C-alpha cells in the first residue's frame, strides 16, 4: 500500500470537486436555475449540489463496483476510497465557496 498515492488521490479529488461544485453552484444561482413556482432557496442550493454529485461521484463508484475488471491494475481500492472521500469533501467545500461567491459578486 502506497500512502503517498492515496494522499495524492485525496487532495486532487478534493480540489477538483471543490472547484467544479463552486462553479456549478455559482452558475446555477446566477442564471436562476431552477426558477418558477418551485424555486425556493433550498431547491436552488440542492439542485446544483446534486448535479455536481452526479458528475463527480459516478465514475469512482462505477470503477469500484461495475467496471472493476476494466480499471487500471495500478488503481487500488484504497485509492478509490480516497478519491471518493476527497470528492465528498470537495462537494461540501465547493458548495460553501459557490454560495459565498454568488452572494459577494451579485
């Protein structure tokens, strides 16, 4: 088990997820998506977070379960676990940063 490789996956996944989620949350809030009758504050925050989660978390979960035979032999289960933890932490941090960016600039 290589600790440095797992740490690299954790940090890079956290940064990727944080930037992606902040960008998606800011764009959704700027363009007022979702809007209309059901556009309360909770749905305007949860919908971009769910979109980000669908974009970021599906590939590691598929590699861990369904596509286990097709993944690289150098990618271990510990690396995928670190990648998932990093992306979840990035989702949380990116949502906070995205909301902050939207409220500061708009």
